[in-house]
C-alpha cells in the first residue's frame, strides 16, 4: 500500500497543480486563465516538478529495495556465503558448503511480486531433470514426466530425459534423498513456489518467497540441498 501511494499520490498532486495553474485567477501580470500562454506556463512548471518528483521516487524505491536485499547478508554469512556483487535490485553470494562451491542470488520482492532465491550447488549428479511440487520448467526438449511417489504419499512432478528416468527413480528411492527433497519442495512447508533442476555438474534450487520466509528457511534449505547432493553423488559413484 505504501508503494502504491508513493507512486500514485505525486501524480494526483501534479495533476491538481496543473489544473490550478490553468484555471486559478492570478495577478494581471500573468496570462489569462486557459489562454495558450497560461497553459504553456502550467505545462513547464508541472513538467519540471514531475521530473524532480520522478527522480525522488526512484531514489526512494531503489533505496528501500537495496535495504531489503541486504537484510539476508547475516543469514548467508552464518553459512560461509559472502556477498560478491550487487545486482540492480538484489545480491549475489558465493562460498563453500561442506566442501562444495555454492553461488546464490537473492532478488527481494516488491509490492505483490514475491522475491526470488536461486542457489547453485556444485555436484556430480550426471542427470538432466527438473522436480517441483507443481509443474517445473522443462529441463530439455527430450524430457518426459515420470510418476514417483515418495514419503507421506507425496508425488512431486518430475521431468527427466527418457533414458535417465529409471536411474532417477532409483536414486530417489534413497530415504535420505527423498526426505531432503521433501523438505525443499513439499507445498506443505513454507517458502512459496520452489523447484530443483539437475544438470550434469550441479543442482539448481529456485524459491519464490518473501524476505521473511526466505530468511527463516535458508538454513533448512541449504542443509537439505547439501544432503541431497551428497546422496545423489554417492548413488552415482556406486553405479
């Protein structure tokens, strides 16, 4: 609501000012009301004030979003991830988690738009797949959907390349891997829309959530990602 007022109120004030400058009686030294000269004067005054107002609103909005984006710095720092650069409206973090290189980016939400957290974790999974509680982005043109039922009758949507479907099903039969996946993706847990993408050399986790929820869940998500990566690699190594 505050953001909407910040954007709408200046427009209404400037519109009212323009009408006042065109219609209001002024001393004889000024052009008559509604004359071309008076309208031009109103346009110039409102135009200048409008540009100043727009610049001020932009500074306020960017400052607020930048402050929110930095609010997760302490949370990531607890897990060895330090900010490496700032995005236009977010932050990028890098570090190591139990010996694995991790790169995360966080763009906070604004208004009705949720924030977006991306975590890329190095892992030799040798698979191309996407998993989510609801339909994830298709990982490749050859991906097919497979039916997998895990703990508590939870059946995530799994898209995987056809020749890797059996191997992925076997990997997810590992209770530890299935439990970690449930913690990451199950809709019964907080965190908004989430999905995991598996590529040959890494695991990509995406969550769309508010800053508060992301801050509360990051520790749990990072721990589950670490377990999931370790179980996937162990299964690949034992083949």
